[in-house]
C-alpha cells in the first residue's frame, strides 16, 4: 500500500514538474516576447527592454522556472495582467465556481449512468438495451456547443423557462439555482452517454461469466444475482473511467462555460490564453495537471480496492 502511494506520488510530482516547465518554457522562452505581452503592442522597444531587465527575464529559462516554482510553493502565483490583481485572488474563486458545477453534474451522472448501464447490460439485445444504447450514442456524439445552443434556443428563447446565461449573479427574474440548471444539463447530456456505454459493456461481459450462470441455475433470485455478484464485478472496469470524469468536469468544460458566460475555471483559462496573461496561464496549467494526476491516483486506488487480484499483488 505504501509502495503504491509512494510510486504514484513520485509520478504526480514528476508530471507536474515536466508539464509546468513545458508551459513555462513556451510562455517565457523569449524574454522580449514576455515584456511585449505585458506592455502591449504599442510599447516602445526601450520600454520592453527595461521591463525585461527589471523582471529578470533576460536570465536563463531554467533559472527563471525554478524561481517561479519557488514562489509558487510559497503561495505566490504572480500577478495577472488581464485582471490587474494577484492570480490568487482570481483563480481559486473561479475554480470554486467550476467545482460547484462539476459537483452537481457528477452527482447526476454517476447514479444515472450506473442505473442505465446496468439495466441495458442485464438484457443484452433487448428493446431497453437498444434504446439506451442508441440514446447514449446520440447524446455523446452531439458537441457541447451544439447542445448548449439548442437548449438555449428551446428552453430559454422559445419557452422562457430558464436563463440563457449563468453569470452567478442573482436577479429579480432568475435565481442562482436556476442559472445552474442549463450548464449542468449540457454537461450531463454530453458526458452521460460515454459513461453509460462503459457500464453497459462491463455489465454485458460479467453477465456471461460462469459464476453468474451458476448462481441462476442454483435458484438464486435474479435480483440477488445482480446486486450481490454482477454489480460489484461490473463496476471494476468503469470505476476508473467514472473518476476520470472529474478531470473533464473541472478542467474540460471551457465550451460550456463560454456558451453560458459562466465565471468558471475553464473560461478564465480561455480568457488568459486569448489575452496572453502568462501568470494566469502558468498557474492554471499547474492546477489542471494536479487535478488530472490526482484523479488518476484516486482511480487507481479505488480499482485496487475493488479488484482483489490487484490488491494483493
């Protein structure tokens, strides 16, 4: 167990170092370019050169990276040129907003995908199975911007039931809870189909195992066969996939947040890239990598607990 966590921790640190260095190098490899991004296109060459010298941007990139890493470990993520304030004052608030959206979507996706996937896998080839399979393929195939625009056109513009944007600002017409419904709906529709297909495929495979047939032939009630034997084993493979959806729901919902003007982490990252906010890009990349690797580690640990063959190696 300790060896498992030790190996994964080393992997986490190594991955964070490699990715953050690559992002840092791409953003700051050319010192003059960094000064130009900060001062804007109308600054003179003398002003750019002066800022480059004042910020120490003429030093080797490795030295500047380790200086940035040291400041980051002390909690200083730099100053945002887009928001004109410290990155710490922006990034954690945006991440919390996206975390709220992700938590709501995840709480719907997981139980619903398990129920639909198990129901389809129990009766392979049945009408229910085909209906769920086709529905999951269709929802997973529609891009987020398309489903978002479609829902806005129908629900917001035509029916007027929900707001078309989600700025998280309470108004006389729409509450914050109402503003969250549409983005969560798009995220659930897009992600649910993929997870359902994974659960269904695993359930179909488990239902063909000899121990399932033996339990049925021994007269065990079909419900007990599913709940006691099939379900636990069917969830081993999709477990990691389900946990990896956390990474998507937090760092991969740029399109959803852009469509609904949601003040979240993804939209912040997009704006930082468009406006060349180097400090925000570097901090956002670091947070995204840490989240991705942590979800992978948690997924591996859960897989180990569910699968005794892995647990006792």
